[in-house]
C-alpha cells in the first residue's frame, strides 16, 4: 500500500498490535581470556560454533575495550568537518568560504561543498518530524490536512530519507497513539495515531532503507557513495580456512572512482566504512541481566565482525584474488577428461551415473514421478549407464519444441557438473579495494 493510500494519523481506524518495549543493547566486556587462546587456531575454533552456543567467553576472547559517546571528530579529522556556523542560513551570515583546509579540496581532489550547498540539506533535516510526516501522508487534493501540517514544506534533498522514515514510524512512533472507546460497545476501541503495526512486525527492508538514505546524506559532502545491490556485497569473513557469515551488513560506504572510465562502469573504491543494521528488537530475554543477554553479545560480535570484514577488504589493496582450486589440474579441464589423467574407466562410469541421476531428477520434476519405474527398469536390466543415456538422447532427439527445450535445460545442468571450476570468490566485482584515509607510513590501518 502506498503512503498516500493510507488513512491519516487523525482518522479513526481499528487498533493495531500493541507496541512492544524496546531496550537497546548495553555491552559489557568483563575481563579477557587471551591466556587461554594463545594461538589463532584456538580463537578460530572457538568461534566455529552455532549462534545458540554464544556466551561471554566469546566476547572476552576478542580482547577489546568499549568506549561510548565518542565525538565525531575522533573518526573524521577536524579539517574535514564543516563548522557549526554552517547550520545558520548563509544569507544571514558572512560565512561563505569552505572549511579551513590548505588546498580547499577533498582527499580525492574534488572541491569541498560550499556553505550554501551544505545548509540546503541540513535545513531540511531540522524540520519537525510531525510536520514532514503530515505533509507526506496528505498529498495535494486529498482532503484536509492534519492540524500540525499547516506549514507547507518542500523536500528537495531529503525526500527519500523522510519517506523511508515515515514507513519506519508507522511501526515504532507511539507519540500519537490514542484509543477512543466505541459508542456502541465500550469494550471496543478505535485508534488514532501514526502506527499500523508493532515494531517487531515491520519488514526488515524499511530499517535498511532509512539507514541507507540517511547515510547517503552524511557522505554526500565527501563525494562518496553506497554500494548498491548490483555490487553483490560480500558478507563473508575469512579466518584462515574458515568462512564466517556476518549478519546485518546492509551496505558499505565507498568513494567514487576518479578515473572516468571506471566511474562509468560503476566501479567504487574503498571501502571506507560498513553499514551494520540487524533485524533484532529483543536483546534481553526474561531473566537475563543488562549487558549479559545472548542477543546483546551476539550483536556485539556481529559489529566487531563487520569492522574486521571492512579491514580485511581494505587490506586487499594491490593484491589479486586467489580462489580455491584456481590453477590446479582438477579445474583446468572438464571432468570427463580426468580419465586421461589417471582416473580411467572408474571416472567415466561415475560421470555416466551423475548424468543419469540428473536426467532422472529432471524428468521427475516434469512428470511428477511417472517415469521412475521406467528408469528403474532400465537400471535393473544391467544396461551400462552410458548406453541408457545415449538411448534416451536418441529417443528424444526428434521431439517437439518443448522436448528440445527440456533437453537443452537438462544438458546445461549436466554441463554445469562436468565443467570443473574454482569455488566462488569472496571479492566484489565492482570494488577496487583501497585503504583510503590510512596515514602515510603507518603500519596500522586505523
């Protein structure tokens, strides 16, 4: 349902699901157990466990300390942050010059945005949420506006952000909740407010979209971009010979390529940081103390894993990907040629069995199992598998167009098995890995 088709917040309607209290995670790291995990293999073995087995020892083994309320200039050098005076209208101040930097340009050579460009976006973020929401939910020509939406506003740069924020507010914003008893039945209530459901019922993509839209506003002054789904974002962390999936990584911030040919192909550079967003609303179950909930510890581990994954990607600068099996003799040709390398008849018969099984599964899907008895009769007759396959192909070779299409599909399935190829890689195809922002001469990418 589109935003414009929904009832407005002040219109009575059936009550949604009652809201569920939300308690954000509060991480606590108590002590370390590094003495137990002196070798990397011990640490990797510890984390090779199901999520249900996560406990405090996994957090302690990371040997990390947590610092809260960290100022923004701790992550971004002061020379790259706009001054607070830029939050004022440039027409009323004399501050029209960019940030105080010697070159007046960003690290990628592009000019720093002007005060006027920055204020045009910052001023839209400062609008009251209720005013923007009422403006979005009441399109022109669709009845009277809500009392709080008397102000007419125009969203030029933040329309996408506020539209996604409204979708999120329709599950989480309880500030307008009001329950009106029904005149016919006092036990029934009509509801007026922002919500159409409870927070735990919200589709996960609403959260991802609002975070992505807000991140795009924050990284705009630095001429960066988010990895789109077309970049096939890798969420797999490699620790020696183990692959750990990192949940919650919805995107990553990368710099636009300064090479025109690469920029046209959509190739990005970086990453600079990751965007971590998990679909979790309950971090402590009944009986769990603050900071000791399993979901709290799991959320911390995923955040640390996301940071390590970003660091691992940045460390790939100047290197080439090595996929499992690449350059080995068993992936240098088709499986049907392995017999020439010493496999002999056994490999050829195994291939025949594989082809016959794949053909049987394909026919089972098409006919619902009607041809199983006929296929099994061929097997029990003692006829070699290669003979069964050749006879089937000869019988179906002159069929109709549908039969030929089925044969082509089956052939592709067999060919996918016969063509031995290296395993799937972990690198993204449209990202040029670089340690952007690393201090020159520093041995640590911090």
